C-alpha cells in the first residue's frame, strides 16, 4: 500500500486496518488470503495474526473454494461493514478540496 488512505489515516497504520482497507478499495473483488496480503502490503505472519478478527466480526465472507484455496470478499450485508463504508464515503467527502467539489 503506497498511498495512505483515509481509513489508514484515521484508524492508524496497522495490519488489520490495511486488510480491511484493501477489501474496501477493491470492493466486489474476490481474493485469496495471499492476494489480500499483497494488496494490503503486509507480511504473511501479520495476515494470519489478524485474519481471525475479520472472520469473527463477519467482515468478509467466502465466495468460492478451489481445493484448499478460498476466495473472500467484503461482506456488504454486515451492518458494521455498511457503517464503515458510509464513514469512508463521509471521509472522502470531507477531505475533498472545496475547488474539486465545486467542479463536480
């Protein structure tokens, strides 16, 4: 993750936030744990240390299984995910320069 996103700026730069942010930035996508690790720019150890929390909070869901490989996506039906997405949209709105808003 090269550019700091609003979510990372607000909640801090840690593996859990980076994984959640990777799913939000790529909403609708289906990713293996390895792909999430790469998108989030975190180590394999950090992925496995924090992954359980994503599942416990039902923030991600399995979309496909190929042998031992599972693909995951953001669980947009989860009320917490809905709130996070609304918060993210509000942060984008608040951090967009006024001159850009006037053009849009």
